[in-house]
C-alpha cells in the first residue's frame, strides 16, 4: 500500500509483528498513514473491475469491531 511509505523502519517492523489488524491499524494511524482509506480504495477498485460497466455504483465502508466507520470510498 502506498501509505506504508510513510512509516519509519521501526514502525514497519512493529506493523509486521502486530498480532491483530487492529494493532497494525493503530500503529499506522499514529504514524499518519491512512491504511483503512487505502484498503477502502483498493476494495472499490477491485469491485469495479469485477462489475465493469454493469451500472452498479460501488460504495465501500470499512468499520472497526465497535461498528465505527474508519474509512469510506465512494
């Protein structure tokens, strides 16, 4: 993901060693990297590639375990 380029080597190692996606998200958020936004954009691109020109509008929402929206790609 492009946002990974914002991480220091120490932060990158911490993400690599994270036990959960939430832990990786927290590390990247503190570092100023919008991983949730990048995931939402990538998911939208993938869905649109599959659907092609069928007229469906793709809207991707990424939520955390508490139900909070952490990213949105329209």
